[in-house]
């Protein structure tokens, strides 16, 4: 799965939208060309990101409603400006140039919907409903809990930039993956799934 990331200063978060899928199939687990690489490649825009605030880094993500329990790896950019993706489709990543989950602003967690090997960590992200719990464990042993507020499915040709970029008055999450129909002609998912979640007290 190939994602392109446009990084902006507003809200210090990144916007992800699918461009193409490498080695993915319309139905996860289906066969794919033998020449397709097993690790997805992501690329990043040239706008300089804003450094994240100095809060405890996130280390684990749990979403009980969709059976997600995964380590979180840091997602950053290399010298060429390419975003270094999770090493496997079943691991989610935190975009380190944005806010830390629990800090003010929308923190971005990204994951793959699938790969040629089968469903990815965010395969069921689209199934989340308002009120569903999202838990993020942090390196200092604390946990921050969020509640899903809304899910947006948007065509990649009309990505809701403000939804992901805009500053938030309090701690929020944006969970992003690919979604919608798989267009075999261009080897790309047509949509993105963006889940908004807000901090709760319990």
C-alpha cells in the first residue's frame, strides 16, 4: 500500500491519502504479483513539519471494539523526505512531528488496511462507532483514553484537509487508513477512512 503524506504546520499533523496499492488485493489475502514488495512504501511532502511537544511518547494502541492491540512505532522521515512506514501491516505508527497522544491537538496514528498477506492493523477501522474506546499507553506507564467521535470516509480526490490539519482545543486523535473500493486499473483504494476521537476522563 502506498500512501502520500502532506505535512503542514497547522495543528502539526500530517494528512494521508492513498495513491496506489502495491501487492494489495481487493479481497485481503488474495494472491498478488510475485514481483510486488512485501513492505509498503510511503512518501512525504516537502513542507517542514512542526516538532511534537515533549510529552511521554506513545508505545501501544488498543481499540477493543475492533480487536486492535498493537505496539506503536515512531513514523518519521528520512533524508530524502520519505516517510518511513511501519515494518509490517499489523503494526501502527505514530507520526512524531505531530502532537503526542494526550497533548493538546490532533495526534496522528496511521496504519495499513491490508497487504498482499491479508488484513492490516486498521482493517476494521471503518467499523468504529461513536463512543468506542481508544486507549494509548505511553512510555512513562500512563494511559490516555479517547472516545470515537466520528468516522469520515472521503475520496482521495477530495481529502478533507482541515479535518486532519486544523488545530483542536484539546487532546484528540486522528486514526487514518485506506478504504473504499479497490480500483484495479490504478492499483489504488479510492478513499480514506479518518476516525476522530477525543480525550475522555475514564
